[in-house]
C-alpha cells in the first residue's frame, strides 16, 4: 500500500487509476535505460576485444565530459571543443593500447582487469589535477541541445517530457544502433569477434591485435564522451558520474557481457524496472530503492541465467 493524497493505495491500483503517472514513469525509465545501454556498450566493446571488464569505463565518461567543459572554459568554441574532445579520447585510446595493453598481450584476464583499475585511478588523479574536483555545468545551449519541456494532456492528466531527455534518447539510440551495425556487419567487427574468441588464433590469421584494441578503445571513448555529455546535461559534470556508469554492471549481467543487443535490452529492462520500483514500491520500504534495485534484480537473474539473456552458455568440459 502507498500513501497518495492522504490515502493508502495499492501500487497496482494506482497504475490503473493514474495512467498519466504510469506513462511519465515509463518515459523516464526509457530515457535512463537508453543511456544505461550506451554506457554498457562501452563495456561490451572492450570485453569482446580483450575478455576483461574495463573498470575505467566510468572515469572515461567523466574524463570525456570534463575535457569538453574544460576546453570551453579555456575559451575554445563549443563545437571545436567537441572535436578536440573526440581527439583527446583518440589519444587516450592510443596511449592505453601502447602503454598499458601492448605489454600485456596474451596475459591472464585478471592481469588486464587490474591494469584497468590502475588506469581508473590514474585518470581520476589526472582529471582532478587538470580540471579540479568541483562539479561543472555542461554547455548544453552552446552545443545546440534543447532546454525546457513539452507538456501533453494525456489520459486524464499531464505528461511532461524534458527536451534534453528526448535528445539524449535519440542520440543514444543512434549511437547504439550505428555501433551495433558497424561491429556486426563490417570486416572490423568480424575481426573483433575473432580477437574475442582467441588472441593467438586471431594473430595467426594476420589480425593485428594492437590495431583492434586501438579501434575498440577509441569507440569506447566516443561512447564515454557521448554518455558524459548526455548525463552531464541532465545534472552536472562531476566525478560522481563514474558511479552512475557502474549501473552498467547489472545491465551486462542481464544482457550478457559479449552481446551488443543484450546491452540494449538489458539497459531498457534496468531503466524501466528501477523507475517503476522507485515510484510505486519505494515508499513501502522508505524510498531510495532506485540506487540498489538494479543490483538486486541482477542477483536474482544470476540464479537462473548467469550468462545473460544473449550471452553464450557456459559449458564446463571434464
């Protein structure tokens, strides 16, 4: 039962009695889920190429957004700052491949994972040294991102759609769809799958592991930059965004660590479920369940399908 207008109302009854609220919650869940899918896509790309969970993806989101805001603060025009931020993420991708990954070719995945943890803390320190630790405002108007909201009369009530949320959902959808096509339908995508299956076999047929890693990390950097812009436009650009990026973990558990479609479906499931749970069932347990409900859902999911909806089934041969 939930307290609404001074009366205790069952959440399921509330859905039927106030359908406009349900539409509002579903819209917000869709926007969040699309952005979660975008974050998860960066993890999937790197995991497919190296077989390791990139712990630094969250700080890459922050670093990309801080680069854009910082360049603009230094007097660089907004769109030039965006182009330079893309170049910065490209330099970061090349540096990671050259300095961190190349010496660790064919090493155990746990070693690569530890390397990404070190990269995470290095980028945190570098970001704080260059840009400072205080939150910053995203340059939404300067980039042409819309502000304000559309209010629609619907189902006996009003539904409000923030224009920046609509833009974020569209941009994230285009990026997710474009990268999915690129890595599933192109020669580079096939090479990526070969690298993910077996590094030695890929090298034996002439696939450059170093080149693939550079491409994948650059793509993950672009995804991180886009995610940082969208999340920063909805709130502020701060190092707390790296915690938001870890919401990709339950997304990956649901969708599968190696599946691009899984990242999309998993992101939408997490986005819808956390918003519905927070709005309708949160008051029953004191509220604020949005932060932990996705992890609880992922834990339950692990009991029944640990490889995820689209992940490869784990087979142990003895």
